[in-house]
C-alpha cells in the first residue's frame, strides 16, 4: 500500500511506529551481553544502586549502557521507558579516564563527535543528546561548591567519590515529580565512608531505597584476556586480592604501613584511659584533597 493512500491518522501512527523502532534499535546496545552480576545490577528497580566489585568486572561497560538507556529513555533489560530529557552527572576519578569512558560508550552505542563538548576545559566535560538529555562530567578534584545547585535526574559514579562531592550532587534531586537515581560501580580501595554510611546501613535494612551489590573479577572472566586473573592475582597480597578481585572493603589499603595496623591492638577508646596533661603528645596529620584527613596522636608517659 502506498503511503499516499494513507489517512493523516494512519501516517501519524506509522511515523510513531518507525520512531519507536528507531529508538529501540538505538538503545538496545546490540553487542552488550551482560554477565550475571551486571544483569542483577541493571535489572534492579532500586533508585540507588551501588556495586562494590573487583577490578575487571565490567563496571564501565555497565555504566555506559545505563547512561545511554537513561539518555534515550528506554531500558531494554527491564523493558521500561524512563522520562526524557534526562539530566545526568557522571563522576570520574581523573580527566584521563574520560576518554576511556567515551571509547567504551562507542563500543556499544553511537556517539557523534558533535555531541561532545569541552566547555572551556582541556577535556570533554559535557555530552548532549538530540532529545535534550545531557551528561555533565565531573572529576574527583572539582570543588564540591561547583556541583552545588544542579538539578539532576541521575548521578553515575565510576569509582567511589569523595563524600563532599557525593553530598553536593545527591542534593540535586529536588525537582518535584521526579526521583533522583544514583548509580555507582567501583572497587572500594578508598572512600571508606561508603561502607559506614551506605553499605553497612543497607545490610541492616535502614536504607529502603538502596540496593548494594558485590562482584568478583572471575564473574567477567569470559571478557578478559586468557590468564589475566592468574597473572594479576600473583602480584597481590592476600588483602589486596580481597579488595581488587573480590570487591571487599579495606579502609586502610594504600596507606603507609597499613599491613602492620590492627584496630584491636592500635586503637584505644577515648573513655578507656585518662591522659596526664603533663606528658608530651605528638600529632601527625595526613591530609588529602579527596579523602577525609587522618590524625594520629602519639604520647609518651613517665615510663
């Protein structure tokens, strides 16, 4: 049947069907086949989802497809339409990783160079979409004050962020009638605050809108080079394997002499002793621009 013979209503319906077909084709991520862990994360209906996993689990692949589905308004795994345009913030540790994120995005979905904007920076800091959706890109070294005041529909974290930046962006979900989505995928080498304020409270059932996931590197073995896990694992200590291959929290990893530190031995509750003010105390402070400062007090008594 010729299009010319169709009524106006039939033509509109045909155009709508063609647009729906085009949209679904653009959003399904044809070459993205999630592993079991990725499937659990992406199919979860929780508004706040946190994955604490080992290296090489496929965290970035998962985030780029989730970002694309939110931007285009359709999640093919859940067969769910989402509201567009979607205003997103993507938080990445360093500017160097932005190119890796874009490269990973293009493995699965089209991203035209015209959609990439630097906005005065030396690197891409903004991604636009034809339907009005956008992604603001921030790095961990940004001042939290610069993230204040944004109104957002979703925040995606590629690796755990500093707490101050997380709080600044989380407050952006205040648009009436819309609910902020928070998605994080990372290896918990740093940002111990997330264990104390998100993971542990979630385990106790105190955060009903949150769902946390864990994943081991071996779950993505089919997408890694042959022998990668064995070679990488051979270079790690037992504690490093727990963090980097199993996604377990290790608050002190990366700090000097952390392997000698034991909470039961080296931390004394303040109320358990009285200190004579006449005895000297030295305070050593370890400041950090992206993590909480740490102070260690060393005292010498008369003995």
